[in-house]
C-alpha cells in the first residue's frame, strides 16, 4: 500500500493539482469578496453625501400644528396653508426634506424599486445633493446607518 509504485505517484500528482485548484478558488473568492465589500462601501459613502435641508422655525411651527391632526382631517388645513405665502413656503420646505430623505434612504414603496435602482446607477443622487448645498440650504446631519459588524 505504501510502495513507491506508479499508482501512488499518479495519486500524488493529482493531489498536488487538486490542492493548487482549491488554493486558486480560495484566492478568487477572497478577491470577489473584497471587490463586493469595496463596492458596498463606495455606495454607502455616495449616499452619505446627500444633504437633508432643515425646516425654518416658522415652517416647523406651521407643520407641527398639522402633525397633531388625524390624517382624515389634514386635507382642509393643508389647503388653507397652500393659500398663504408662509404656508406655501412651509409645504415647499417639507417637500424638499422628503425628497432628500427618499434619495438618502430610498422610497417606502417597493413598486418604485426599478426606478430607484436606475436613478442610483446614473449618479443623480450625488449631483442633486451638491445642487442643494450650492443653494445654501441648511442641512441636518444624518448618521450613516450601518449594521453592526460593517465598517
């Protein structure tokens, strides 16, 4: 069984080939994992630059009054707000905040997933945040939300 015959030499040769193949597979897997990790990190860094504008004090006061109402009763006060300049400004500021948050975290509607992926791939997320910052809008800092163990 432990003789130095042709079958043993052939088996040793096959083992060396198999070991080299397993080693190469491991290296390939490590490269792919590193590439995917770097891709995810770049994606998160790109999302972290989205500026979220803050509401003005007057807008906060007006919108806080709406916050206490049930959703079925909000249509009339929102219509009244839209008729005043201060109310229109508050509603416009709220729309800008919602838009920035949706760009930062995505929409809650799964039906929009294809559009979100297309928009995120085109680089529109980064350019819109730069334009918001160039307009001088105050921004609220949003900490990145990474799962534990991710860096």
